[in-house]
C-alpha cells in the first residue's frame, strides 16, 4: 500500500489523499451475499468457500473544512477505482451463485460526504464526536462495469473511562 497525504494543500485547509493498493489472496473467503446459509463442514474441507482474488485499488479524495459554516464541518469528494480479477473453481460457492462482480471487473465509484468532527485529535481520539453522511455511486458513464448507489450515516462518540486517556469507550 502506498499512501500520499497533503494535509494543507492551500490556506483554507484543503486536504488531498491518495492511496494505491495491490492485493493478492490465494484463498479469499466467500460465504454468500446477504444472509448466507449455514456453513457446511464438507464444503469447508473441500474449499468451496475459497477463491483466488487479485486487485489493484486507487482511492483519491479532497477534503475541505467549512469553517464559514461551522468549525467542526467538512466536505469530502472522492473517487475509487478498483480492478479485480478472481480465480473461481467451478465447485466454489461463489462460482455456483455467480453474483454480479463474482468474475471480477472494473469498479469506478464516486462519493461525497459531509462530516461533523469535534474529536480532540486524530488518529488517537480520546473524546468528541464524529458524524458523517455520505453517498456513493458507480455507473458505466464513468468507466464502471456496474451501476449502484449507496448511502451511509456513521455516528461515533468517544468518551474516556475512569478519567484515563488510555481507556476510551
């Protein structure tokens, strides 16, 4: 993994992050999409839940603090590109179910988010709140083999325990 981070690209605090990642797994695990059926002992021994996976990832994002609205508010725009190749044994559960993307392909995903961040420090937060609402989507018009849209809402609240910054709940 290669991470490139420019935390203060301009005087307004614009942050550029770029991550490049290569992964190769001879035995990636798959037990199903959604609620999988109960695992079968014989299928586990035969390796039916395993498949090969090789992928190259690129993720870039621009994060802009929005102090004119509120000191804790930021907005982020990002683009993720992932080219994946899978090696499927015909008896594997992934080959039998053959869900969209099981045979690999190119995912090009755009995303945007707005976050409220009152944490005292990153990455070892001891107190504060981080709330993020995000939307992401992919479509062939921006080079993706698939189309989808997704939404997230994340809430994290950090509290110290026993007045010790080493214990955080």
